[in-house]
């Protein structure tokens, strides 16, 4: 009897590993973006990195102060860039006396779940604001998500980001990058 229970447990585990833990649906996709938003509000870069698959590729075009640069990141490079961004936001907040708020919002335009339910392509936008209008980062994205061992992960992203600096005269753009 004990051997039968072990075989059943192994079969259930194998099924989950090979099939059940890889299927996804639209509510799972929305949960992924809610988790991402929570991690951004918490400035939890490690949690953001866990949302990326090990072989993730992120292709990004960023326009800031009239210059456009293109980047391609793997998971490690994306995590390092996120660490730098969070540190820069902290530094700017400190320069402003710690009174700047961080606001983040996202909008999902479409979710296309693959017929085999193993991946989804998501199109949308997100906006990060610091201090109402001191810093605005707006990103339009197309992302492919997959579910791996029960966890939703980003596999590939194409992003276009526009960074605007302002603040009603509170700070000049060069102040953001002064060390």
C-alpha cells in the first residue's frame, strides 16, 4: 500500500512538472503584473529579478533628453540595470529631502494566450512617476510570458521608453546626474 502511494505521488509530481505547472491563463497574466507592481512599489529588485526567466531577453529603446539609445539585456544585465535604477531613484529622493513620492501604474492593452496555454503575449504600457512630475518614465511594451514550475516569468520583451524630467523648476535635468 505504501508503494502505491509513493507511485501515485511521483506520478502527480511528474504531471505537475511536465504539464500542470506550465499551463497559464489570462488571470495568471494579470496576477504577474500585479506582483510586478508590488515589487516596484517596494523597490524590491530581487523580486523583480525572480519574475524574469533565466534566459530572458529584453530589447529596449530609451529616449531621454533628446537622445535615443538601444539596449539588449539578458537576465543578469537587466537585474543589474534595475539595481542601478533603484539606487538612482533613492539618490534623487535623498537630494530632494526624502519628500518625493513614487507612483507606478500599468495598463494591459491585450493578452494573447497561446492555444497550448504555455505562453502569452502581452501588450501594454506602464508609467513610473517620481514626485508627481519631477521624473516620468513611460514604457510601451510587448512581452512574452511563460509559466515555469508554477511561476509566471518574462521570457522576451520589446520596450520603448521615454524619460521626461521636469518638476516645475524644482530641479534642473543636470541636477539628477550630479554626483
